[in-house]
C-alpha cells in the first residue's frame, strides 16, 4: 500500500529555519555503488538537517543524444530508485527539471551574462568535446542551466564531490556578476562535502573513478545487481600482493575496498584493520560483499514495488512540479525585473 502524499501546498521552505540544499542527478541509467555512496545515500541523511531540493536533471541529460524511449524509461527508473533509497516527497522537494520551465528561462538570462571564455574552461566540456567533435551547443552552455538550477531556490548549500566544485564556483561567479550589474538578486551558494560521502574508484582500475561508462562491467557495481553478481565482482576486485587489511597510502585497490567497507559499516579504517587482523583478503572481500548485498536488498525490493505503481509515480511528478514552480517563480520574476523586463 502506497502512503498518501502530503499536499504540495504543505511543503514550504520559506518558513523553515533550515538551510536550503540543492542536488541534481542525471537519468543516465542505473545508479552505481559510487553514485550511491558518493551522493544518494548522504542525501537521505541530509533530509534531517536541511530543507532539501532534489532534481532529476532530464534537461541536462540531452546534452548528449538520447533516444526518446530511453530517456523516458531512465527518468521513471531513477525516480523510483531515489524513492526506494529514502528520498521522501513529503519531507523534501523532488521533481523533474523539465517540468519547471523556470530553469530554462533563468538559464537563458544567465547565458546572456556569461562570457564565452568561462564556458570554454569548464572541465566537463573540454573532456566530452574532445571525445566527440559533433556535439550540440547545449553541451557548451549547460553550466548556465546548472547555475540556474541552483540559484532559483535561494540555495545555501550544494552537496558535491571534490571533482564537482567547479560548477558551484561557476554559479557563484555568475551570481556575483549579476548582482554587481543589476543589484542584489541571488544568494551565493556554498559547496558542501557530505561527511559520509566518498569517492569510490573502479574495482578493476583504482586510478579511475567508478563509472558505468567503463567497457569493463566488472569495474562497477550497480544498485540493481543481484547478490551473486556483487559477490563475483568484489571477489575479482583489484587489491595487491600483500595480505594485511590496512589502509596504506599507495595501495589503491585495497584502500578503495576499505573506503567502501567504512562507508557501509560506519567503522573507521583503524577499526576495520582491527576487525580483520590476522585474516586474509578472501575473508575481507566476502564480508564486504555481504555488507553491500545487505544494503542493496531492501532498496531493490522497494524499487520493484514502486516501479509498478504508475499512479503514485505520476502523483510524485505532478506534486513535485507544482511545489517547485511555486518556489521558483518569485526568483525568476526578481531576476527578470532586475534586468529590465516588464514583470506584470
């Protein structure tokens, strides 16, 4: 039985004394263990301390070509996954970026106040454009849309990994320039590094971040992987020639597994070393696989239930859009008025 959603009018951040956080995730397929530990898991905890806004960034998703049926199913699957992970549409604002046109409207205003050189220096553009010369203009300008995502909601904190701080800095720079030219309009957001988040590396190449874009499916674990496959991938994970379970600089493969174990168990590196003192890599890997399976199984069960509840997912999308529009409208009008637009 699906619980009734709180009416969208009851979700009000304006009256809350909590700081506002904004997070977005692209619907680019199944979530990896790295996505989960680096972001999604910490978002569920953040709901206890912040007024949280979570966006499924389906507009950003089309900066690279997507088949319509793939985009639609990816959005639906990601929505069900986030709900299964513990993102609550009653406690937080969860919505699809494409259902709130204010994002693209403000994005255009910010594009007109952004310099060409700034966008050329964005690392993701440089990386992706080098991989494919036939890229769309959206790949070049999307940092302005990302800045609009953040600035629309008077965001205080943006949970990010260390490799994503450039986008928050870009949003701050754009906001500062706008405020200087048109008057105080936007709040300057701050990057926030979740205490229980982590950068998870590839299981087969610890020098690279875990990513499902890898050609080697053994390099990553997906949230939807079944138990036997998780065990298989952990057993085959790169370590080194030693046998001591201890976090030591330079032991990339073993260190990566220890970080995963620490995130899921709540134990410190020292406590993990003590737990496995005198035990080999085989014992450690078996226990790590058990912990991952135990973490994922209830999420997988809830996902399987939610993905069949089409009416509930539709209601989440509709309510989220309504609430997001109410919050975004005043800021968009404020920015438009500051630039000289006629705002009735």
